[in-house]
């Protein structure tokens, strides 16, 4: 197919474009940065500059590109720095998931593009009741912490808009595999503590595996929602110390919920102590998806293992 990837120079986009090319697709990729758009040529794609919040520009770009499918990956995750005031820090990504999604869906409809695959998110969103691992059919959290309600509403809006257009929403796990990612830097710096009992479940996904599932989703009809996560959802008290060990960092600090709630807010406490994981059974079955890294244990080791265990702690 001729595929348009909106947000092609982000963490997943730079993994996705080469995999699309390897699968035989022709790719037009967009970026907000002219310099990054030019670098898409090195990945085998035609690069264009696009502000997805400009509805007229999106319509023009889609009409000019003449894609048979659109993959929507636009985020502004680099701007997330204040977890206590999450919605304020995350506001641009929420706009991309609401206004931006509307612009993409409208442009796709006008250009008769019938395949849309959009980036959604699995962790934190499921109801904090019942079992630790949730399927796509399980209910979402009806009352997330106040500081993340706008962000949660925005990603739900994206899913509904994509599904309403007959598209597919991929609920990715927490991305890893980028050597410079913020979580890794924070664990090295011991600024990610083990909070309370550390019972909150996280679902991870290596960027390469996320890209592979996205390529496969192009071959399937919607509307549909899939959890794109690895096989081993894990509590914070398990994955965090193991990641620190792989990085050669000191063990994480242990802090009580009350202190972290005062300093970092309720959402951080919830993620670490109450969050639910996600099951990938539907995605593996429906998409024929095989993970390169079935567990974060293998993936963390492959991505971050150091030959100098104490260097980061020095």
C-alpha cells in the first residue's frame, strides 16, 4: 500500500517506517520539524512537514499524498515533565488526540482513505477492580485521578473517533528500547521510587514489537481495538528493581504513599500501587503477531544491559 505516517519521526515512527518499507509499502511520513522530515529519506520514506492541528494543511497533505492508509502516531510526549500537574504538562498531546484526530479523520473521509490505524494507550486506563490483567472488553477506569482525567478522556476520544471511521486503535504498552528514554534516565538517577507495596501492574512493549504489530494491523479491517503489550504484565516491585540492576544503578528508593502523594500527586501513586496490566491475547491471535521480546525482562536486557554495572551509580 501507499501509507501515510503522521508523526513519523517520533520514537515509534522511526522504527515503524523501516518496517513498513521492508514489508513492501510505499511511505509518506510527516514531521513538525523540517530537519526531521528531511531525515525520513534515510529511512526510505518521502518526508513532508505537517502541523496536524492545522485542519486545512492536513486536508491538503492527505489529498496530495493519495495514501491508501493512514497511521496516526502524532504525540508531544517530550513535553511531559510535571506528573503532579499531568494534564497541564500533557495538554499538547491531548490536543493531538482530539483536534488532531478529528482533522485526520476528516481528511481521510474527504480523500476516501478507508484504513486508519491510530496510537492509543493501555496502561493506567483500565478499572482498578478485579484481576490484575485486563482485556480490551474490560471496562475503563470510571474515575481516574483528577490530574489525568483530561488525558484519559483524550485517548478515549481518539479511540472512538478512529473506530467511528472504521479504523483500528492500538493500545500500546509503555514504550522502551530507546537508549535515551526518560524512564531509563530516571531509574539511573534513582528518581523513580518504589512506592508503598509496589503492587501497580505495568505492561511494556519494545518499540520494535510495537512497530511490527502496527504493520500487521494495516492488513486488517476495523473497527477494532487491540492491546499491543508484551506477555508479562508485572508489578512495580518486580520490574523496577530488575531494571535498576540491568542498568547498573543502585536499587530504587522506597517511599510511603503519603509522601509521594504530597510531592508528585495522586496519579503517580495510583500508577505504582493500583494500576492494571493488559492482555495481548487478542492482538496475537487476530493479527498473527509474534513478539521479538515476549517479556520486558529480555527486552530490557537487550536494550540497556551495561558491561560496567556500577558506572551509573558512581
